[in-house]
């Protein structure tokens, strides 16, 4: 049992962790001073109160019964949703978010265009997600791995320097940015891109690798061989 189940919490608390509790179904709505809330592996948690308006960080991990994030949590700057299989949207009122993580949220449809302060966005295994809003111009790091319906990354993301779009099988285009880290494997339709532009980018930015492979391949971060394999693959594409 967690601190919520035993009712041993302090009404003035600003930090609460109710992780690994199968009994908790909701967070008390009287904890209005909370700023940080961790809910990890709470299989029966289905509600986050809309009264927790002072929250700045919320982590909900493996909470399959959680269906929504209240639109009143307007002070959130960090939101992490892992394995929330029934969560299907992020409120468009959470405009202060700078970091958003949606891992293994198969019903998540889209990211609100209003989240213009986002700098880091993770969307892993979000099978229904098909686009990234072109308004998210402040994003510097985007990881949208295993999003099979994602077709393109907007050219307006001019501050994007880290891009991981592995196994986005419908992806056809990415921005023409000067990436520091670029990983795209299992994206067969990206073969239509101009390889010369990406070759120049890999040569100039030694930490980046352009990987287009239909087979599943794990890159090794920061290794010269990774760069060489990316270049070899581009030369192969150019010669075909």
C-alpha cells in the first residue's frame, strides 16, 4: 500500500510518489499544493484530479486505466506518459510544457499545435499518431520511433538538431536541418530523399549518422564505424 492508501500524506506536501501500488485508483483532490507527482505502475489508477493546478511535473508510467490528463494542469512543464494504453490525447491548454514523453500510448492521436514551448518531444510506439504540428518550432530534440503512420516531419522545425525516427515505415521526408544526431532506420520511403545533402551533413557533423535500413539495426552512439556505415549506405543508394 502507498501513502495515499494509508492516508499518511501531508496536505501541504509538494512532492508525492505513489508508485507500484495496485490499490490506488485516484489521487486525493485536496492535495492542491502538489508540484511533482510520480505514478509508476499503478494499474488501477484512472483519475488525476483537475484541482492539482500547481503541478509542474507529472509522470504516469504503466497506468493502463488512465484515460485523460486534466486540461486544468496549465502549469505543467514536464509530462511523461509511459504505457498509458487508454490515453488518447494531450490537452491543448498545457502550453507551458517544455518536455513531453508519450511512450507506448497506442491510442494517442496527435500532439496539440498549441504546445509551442516544447523543446523535447518523445513519441514512441504511438501507432495512431500521423503528424507533428508545424507550430512546434522550438523543438530541439524529437524522437518519434515506431510510429507507423507518421508520414513527414515539418520543415518549420528549424531548431531541431536531434532527430530519431526509427521504424516510421510511412515517413517520406524530414527537414533539411544541420543535425547533430540523426537516426532513421526502418524507414524505407526515405530512400526517395536526395542522398547528397545528407552525405554532406554526415561529413560535417561527426556525431551524426544517416541510417536508412529496412532491417532492424541498433546504432552504436558516437562510434566512427556508425558514421562509416551511414556513408557506405548512402554511396550504395547513390549508385543504384
